[in-house]
C-alpha cells in the first residue's frame, strides 16, 4: 500500500517476514535520497491490504488488521498516526475474514469502513463502519448490505462520509453521518456485476469513483449529489490474450484528471496477471495500457507525488516480493530562450506536449558559477511558461536552464542552458 507524506514524498507499507514460521509484520518505508528507507515497524499484521487515512490538515494515518495470537479467526483493527510521533491504538475487535477495508479523514474526524464475514453467526460479508473525532472513542454503526465483498469511503465534510460497496446488492452508494446510515442509492442494480469500488476526492471538491466489471473498468463522478458516468476503459494487451478486470486504485494526476490502475487477471488460455494503467481518465483519447514489468501483479496501490508523478505498488506472486514503479518527467522543454527587457531578463519556454500542472524549476548561473535554483512554478496548459529575472544580472555572463523535478532525482530532466 502506498501513500504520500506531508512533504509529498511516497511512503510504502509492506509486510515483512523474519522467517517462514513468523507472522507478517507491517513495516513503513519512505523514499529518501533516491531509495527506500525503513522508518518504523508498526506491528504484527494479517495479510489483508491496509487502508490509508489521508488528510492534509491533520496528517496521515494507516489502518490495518492485527491477528489475535489466541484465535485463528478473530483479530484487532489497529490505527496509527504517521506524520507526528507514531501513536498506535486499537480500534476494536475485527474478523480476520475481511475482504474490503478503507478509511478517510477530514480534520480530526476519522472514518473507517470494512466488509467482513459475520463469523461465527453466518458466512455472509456485510459492511460495517466506525468514526472518531480527535482522540475520542471509536463509534461503530450497524452492519448493512446482504453479501458485499468490497467497499470504499470518502469524506463529504467533517460530519458525513460517502460509502460505496459492491456485491449481491449490485453497486450501492450511501451517506454515513453521526445520525447513522442514510438512504441507499443504487448505481448498478445487477448482483455481482460490479466489484472493487475506489473513491478519491478531486481537486474541485467532487469525488471520483472507479469500479470494475469483468469486461472493463468504469469511472464515475459524484458532484452536488449527482452521479455521472465519465469513462469506461479496456486495456490493450497482446493479440489473443484474454483478461478480467479486478482490483483497482485511483490517483490524482498532475492535470487534475485521475490516473487509473487496475489488475487484469488472465483467464482462458491466458495464465498471467498484469497491471494496466490509464493516464487522464475521462479525457478524450485516454488509453489504457499494460504497466511495464507488472506481469504477475493484480492488486495495485497508486499515489501521485508532489511533482505530479504517479507511483504504483503491488505484490508480485511470481517473485514473492513487493514491487514499486513510478512515472517520470516525459514532457520535453521546447523553445527555451531568454529575452532582455527594460524590467530584466525574461526566460520563456513551453512543454511538448502541453499539459497543465507540470512543475518546473528555473536555474541560473552567473559567470562560470554553478547553476542554482531561482524560481519554481507549474505550467498552465498550452500557455507558454515564463519567469522574469528582475535582479539585474550582467546579461553577458548569465545563463538559464529549466529543470523538470522528480523526487527520484535519477530521472529528472534538465534542458540545455540558454542565454540572452
């Protein structure tokens, strides 16, 4: 499972085994100096995908299920804060037979939802949720649904959250607040057709919903109480290969359009699983393609870092280890030039192909000195980028260059130097 920390750097949560007889331990890693560094050991964990709590105001957290050493069926639902000193608390008992786990936050409010088997009372999976404000007590709500295997949650504000679940009831959305569950809204009534819903907040305050059926992956948007179908995608694979779409993840892209990643599970004559990715979901011409090097993976996690690059993590069944891949700056700097004006020297350039939200850094060198950063910003779509150097440098000895930053500095892109 991937997340981003308060500095916009990727963080990974992986299961670690000391030996074949030991229980898995949830370990937190962070990206530092162009490599993964182990930060902490959170404790024993069941091999169920943890849920990340994201909130820009009050920091980050992670929720996971820890096994009970005295029982093979029951476990404990754990929560840890991450940005400050790590504080680990137990939310309450959990059924280890959990097929969906998700979390959300706004300010001090935390929301958790999970789909769990009603053991030992029955075999159905039902949806349960809990909430907490600050350091108060977690409050649980009554279970809903009939036999729902996957679920997701997103905060609508400090006082309510939106839950989407899928299973025997079809695809259902429902609002949860302090007064309890609201009225169910059917998004697709066909039982067992929809699976693996994933919610993510968009930059404009709306919500993206990604979900899969066997033949394709869908992207819907929830805005002002109204649902709209935005896109339906099928990835391109090799000739003759057949796949069913399964677990997915959604990340916010640099342009504002989401990036969708999902596992395509081979069926029929196709035995391999592979991850597929679509940049710019909802944009005309968006194409879904295989993620290079992801054969054998089918449960992805995806985040967007501070520079707009997408990181995808997954567990490789074939290699028996966790793998991470990330995008990197691919837009070329074109038309870079420096113009002398009465107000100073103006650096101008554009990106090809043009795209809004691309981060840039202007670096300057005086005389024979080294290049140092003097400005940074983001592109505005097709508009040409510019920066005015008002410091009055000697135009005979000044040079500029444009850097496309990347938290993995090994793949940063830097333009050729240019001068007035």
